[in-house]
């Protein structure tokens, strides 16, 4: 019987591959959403904390997402499209909605 290669072994990233930053954010939750978007599109990515620089540069931090160089353009396009698809709530509209929820009295 022929031995089949382990699928997990094929998925290991090449440590010599060039990775490109496609997204960064101060908010971990925002970075996790983008990571999920890239994962669902089948784009291998790495989410890393930029907080390693905190000692040298206080105030810098956040999260970085990197992808393989050949996937960078597609990843950036997906991120841009997802941002266009999300409606931006105007602060004035948001206040009106909140006011409606407050009890009158």
C-alpha cells in the first residue's frame, strides 16, 4: 500500500518565505476579525503582537497581520472590500438611537 503524505506536513510554512504586512491595528478585536476574513478566504496569515516594541517605544503596540508575498494583493483587496461593506454609523445618528432606548421620565 502506498503511503500518503501527511496533509499537516504540507501546510507547514517555509521559514524562508517572504512575509508582507497587510494589516495593523491597535485593537486586537479588529485584527481578529480581519484574521477570520483571511482564514475564510483560504489565505494563510499570521497574527502577531507588535507590543514587543513597548519597551523601546512606549505607546506603540497593537497587532500585525502578515501573509505570503504572493497573497498580499488579494488579502489587501479583501480587507478593503470588507471595510466598504460595513456601514459607518454617524455619531449623531448613534446618539439618536441611544436616546430612544433611554426611559423617558
